[in-house]
C-alpha cells in the first residue's frame, strides 16, 4: 500500500480497517450512516491527493456518519465514528479539531458505556494538553471530576480537580484554580485526612486575604481549617491556630464562626459533651454545616465520650439539627459526597501558593 502524495495507497498503517457492507435500509439514518463509513474509507484510495487531503476528506465523511447514527439513536456507532474523525484529523495535522472530535465521542459514549466515555475524556484532555490548550484541558478535568463525584468516586474526583487546579495555576489563573482547589480540600476531609484538609483550607484562606475582592472568603476557609485541626485532637495546636486566624482576619475574629470555635474549644478542654452538643445544636438551627465537617466534629465527640469513660461512640443523639446526626447503630455516620459545588472561572485575581504549616 502506498503512502502520501499522488499514490493510491492512502496512508499505510494509519488507514483504519474497512467497514462492513451496509445492512440497514439506505432510506434510514442508520443505513445512510453505514454508507458514509464506506464512502469515508474510499477516500484513502483516492488518486492524486496528498495523505493530508485524503484523511481530511475522510474525517468529514466520518463526521456526517456520526451525525446520522446519533439521529438513529445508534450511540455506540456514533461514538465510534467520532473516534475515526479524531484519528483522521490527527493524521491530517488538525490536532485541535481532533481533540474536539474526541470530546463529542466522550459525550456520546456516556449514553451507552461509562467506562469508555471516561477513557475518551482522558484521551481528549491529553490531546488538548499536547496542543497547548491547557485551559480547555483544565475545564475538562473539572467535567470529568464532577462525573466521578456524582458516582461517589472520591479518589478519582479529587485527582481530576487537583489536575484542573494545577493547570489553571500553570496558566497563571489562580482565580479559576480556587474552586477546584476547594473541592480538593473538601475531598481530603472526606478521606478523614484532617491535617491535610486543614492545611489546604488554611492555604486558601491566606491567599484569599491577599486581595480585597476575595478577603470575604477567608472566614469560611479559616473556619473549616480550624474544625479539621480540632478533629486531630490536638488542643494546643487548636488554641494556637484560633489565635493566629483571628489575628490574621479581623472579620473572622468578630464572626459568629470564631465565637463557636471558642465555645467548642472550651467544651472540649473541659470535656463537657452537653456544652459541645448544645452549642452545635444552637448553631445548626440557624446555619448548616457540611457533612464532612459534621463527621469531623463527631470524631471530637467520640473522643470526649472516651475521656469521660463511656464505651459507646456518640451517634444520632450527639448533635441535633439540620444535616447533623449519626448512624442508627450509634456510630458516627460516614457522610455522603455532598452535591457538586459550582466549579468554574472567576475573576482573574492573583494568589500565592503558600503552604502554611499547621504545627
């Protein structure tokens, strides 16, 4: 078989296998799609055209076939045709178009084959990255992460949110990186890595303080960081960090969140379960703690229970209020993955990547 130029071989090893003869009626979208696959393969044998021309023309035919199969609700065949579009466009040197074709394939495969869809998404991300389209790759990482999040696959979701944040940071877009970084912190807490979660939230808080337009976010991050520090059961460090956070952010110092931290710390020091749960119950009547923070506080409650000589971990009766409780068996409930937060672009504010220590 010949190579490029005016020969009739069509591209050697790059040429995909010949499709089977059409079996559906040519009057139907499926039959028309099957015929377009045959027509696309004929492009590779076209005389007098360069290899790039042959593959570019074949890509156009495969794309028309993909559309016909989608109309016929033959989603596997449509996705396969989009893969051929991408292959041909890559051979023709049209890498950006090839990545977009992979994206179409991934979306179609999502209807019939979740595993193949995710593989195709990852291939698409890789091709966008190789083409220098890092922002597009980052956005796709977020899309993939949200799919894994809905499927309760924390580790994969965390990995893709982390990859998205890294790409945004490499593109000097820290504002766009903030939301996926927050998701990474959230999932780190869901993995019961309290020190890791506290470190990530503290870094987000410190960076939010660097700009006036983002400083209002710091309070939320400091509050989350402190809860996870308390979950490590290190009272000395919890005291030091609360003092540090209130000194760093005067809005946090004057906030209800800081007052709650103080009362929880006092209750923990004195091992007063009633005061601890009472303050949380009062707080949760007006506010809502995320499930992962509730779980962290149950860890603290269970430690207090052990200190006062109880053998049963604090469960459903420990903390009352909206979204706060334990398992029916009395153990602290493992929280489900919370609904996906809005993750996307933001104002182009700058932030550092300081990795504040947690002591």
